[in-house]
C-alpha cells in the first residue's frame, strides 16, 4: 500500500468512526452518507435554492442553527463569509462538523447549544440559517420569536417540513365566535401535531401546512423575500404581530 492509498484508508476509517452521518459530505473525495434515503442530501436541495444566497458574503457573519455535520456552514465559508458559527445540540454532529471543516481547512466555530439558548450569543448575524429544525421543536413559535429578538440581523434562510394543503387562503382579519365551518377548510392555516412518531422519528412534533408556516413567520416579524422552492424561504426582518410580546430568556443554572 503506497502512502496516498494509506492516507485514504485512514480517512475512510475516521469517517466511519464518526458515523452514522445524516449529511452526505465529500471529504477528501469520500462521501460520508452515499446511501442516504433522500439521495445526495443536502447537496441536491442546495442546488435548488443556492442562487438566492449572495455569491460573495465577504465580511458578513453567518449563524447556522442545527448545523448537523456543517454542510451549510462550509458552503457559506466557501462564499467568503467572515465569521461563521454553527450550533447544534448533538455532540456527535458537532464532532463530524469539526472534522470536516478541519480537513477542508475552513475556519468555522462550532458550539453545542440549542435554538432556545441563542440569546447567550449576544450577537446579531447578517445571515441566519435555520433549516430542518422547526418541526423538531416542542415550542416552535418561541424559537421564531427568540431568533427575531436576538440573532437575525438582516436575512434568514429557512426551511420546515410541510404537509397538507399547499394553497394560501384569502382570509378576513377577524371572524365571529360563532364561525365553525372555516376551520374545516383544507387550506386554513393548520399545524398537525404528531403525538408519537412520523417517519420513525419521535422528535417530529409539528407539521404545518403552507398557509400556517407563512403565517407563523409573519407573526414572528419576518418578511418573505423569496420562496424559491417548496418549503424553502429567504426571509428579512419586518414588524412582529401587534399581539406578540418579546420573549423573555432566563439562563439555566
């Protein structure tokens, strides 16, 4: 075995040691999850909406919430982003992310923390990435409120699993208490609650339809700038709903 093939074998063993991988990364020419049930994920998804992210992020700060193995943090760094931070609550994913970034020579900061702890960062970021996380949360609106209040400075790249009707209804601002039939409409904003499991995952709690997802984003204060493909949005900051109180945050002891 020559030196090159020997290094390749060591890299392969290290990738296997850090597995299983949910994101199919390419590290030193090796794929981390070539048999992913979704295909070449998340790269094939990224190809469908990467055009809405500036090609040159020179000097801009980026926060990736639920960064997993760091696919998007690495893509942002390749687009010349300045400070890039990835957070995740899973230590195994963070180990994968640190390994991948180090191998590719990318300066990215990774921290173990949840979306509900983002006030601890005490910083607003030019771009926040919040993809594939919301439906795993027991308190989705609180998460959106915390992001708006504490970390989103300009843009947020957002994705959430959606199920149900994809139409956007034309609704009045108010309805009488006696109104019942409205809620039977398939296109009315709905959150489907999963008590046990969906797709064998016990953390898939809430699945919104399209109308509910967009309404939740607006009520939290976000403006939909672009919707390049199903479930994916580029958001800006707007005005939060008049009835929404800023969330309080108490750091745990």
